[in-house]
C-alpha cells in the first residue's frame, strides 16, 4: 500500500499536467479530441487524488494536515473537487484550464517535497479536526474558484465594453453563465465555511487548552463569512448582481488570501498547529 502512495505521488502531477493540456487545447485551439478527453481526465485526476488522500489518512492513521506539503495536496484536491462539482452543475467545461493550473502547482510542490512526520501530535490525529480543516479548505477552494470566475467575468466585460472580440470573447461562457458559476462556487464556499466555523467554535475549545476566541484568524474568517453573507443577502433581497457581485467575489478572495497567509504567518498563535 505504501508503494501505491509513492506511485501516486509521482503520477498525480503528471495527471494534472495532461488534464491542463487537454483543457488548454480545447479552449485555445478547439481540438475535438481534447474536448472529448478533458472531462474524462478530470474524473481520473479526481479519483486518483481521492484515493491518495484516503490511503494516506488510513495507513498513516491521521488526516493529511500534519505538514505544509500534506496541506498543499489537500488544497489541490479540494479545488479540483469543487471545480468538478461546478462543471457538473453548470454543464460548462470551458473554464477548466484557468482553474486547474493552481492545483497542479500545489500538487507538484507537495509530491516533490512531502515526507512522513515521525511523531504526529495526538491533536493532529483527530478525525473531527480533519473534518474541520477539510471543511475550511473546501470553503476556501470554492471562494478561490468563485474569484477566478469573477475575474474572468470582469475580463470578458471589459472586452465587450471595449469591443475586443478575441479568444477570450469567443471561448469563454457568456457573462450570465460566468456569474452563475461564480455564484454557485460562492454559495458552496459559504456553506462549507459555515460548517467549519460551527465545528471550530463548539469542539476545538474542548480539545485545545490554549484556544482563544480573540485569535486574529477567527476574526479574519468571520470577516470573510460576513462579506459573502452580505453579498448573498444583497443578491436575494436587493437585486445585487452582475458586475457588483463579481467585484465582491474578488474582494472576498483577497480578504481570504490575507487571512490564510499574512494573518496565519504573523498574527495568530493557535492556528499555527496546522
């Protein structure tokens, strides 16, 4: 079984590369073979990565959150999982190239540098903690994808306004579809972040003696949650839509990026355990 884990660490970046190649060929050149192959490769990547995550968690007896390289692989998997869900829901696969680049590099770095942690702290062996972290990463992955769609929307909007009808205009879905895809990802992310927050607030203080409700990371996560909650309510009640929602999606992602980088590295103590 450990041989299979090592084999998957080699194969996963290659599978991601071939999937990106197929999506790129389909988007920029309209190659029919790539068009037919890309969704199949996406499912292969998703299945192989899911098997890899399950094998590591089962054989090593802990969720894959004990090192930065395990976390990078988990983030890569969550991004692909959320994208596959959105592609299935919207029946539109034109944007896969723009999404899959990020998990490819995350998994490549993970596969190159990952190693086993000899003494895993008991707290990191908790499956419930793994659920909390996985929910948070799924939420952040969905927010990232929502922002990518928001950025593509703004690019297409600019091209239409300036009457530049190049490959972006020809190949991307229309503005309405991009908005729907961004909104689907935003809702998915909001629900998963809500679950992660609830689990964290109720369960983590019982396990970690140094848990602090004033931790800056909690405020950062709350700010992200409030931004998307306000946006979704405004869309439902106040007719907030189109370019406004896309700008909010990108702004929410910037706050999320600051939360998982600057705040995590310099301003929080408790959340440094993963």
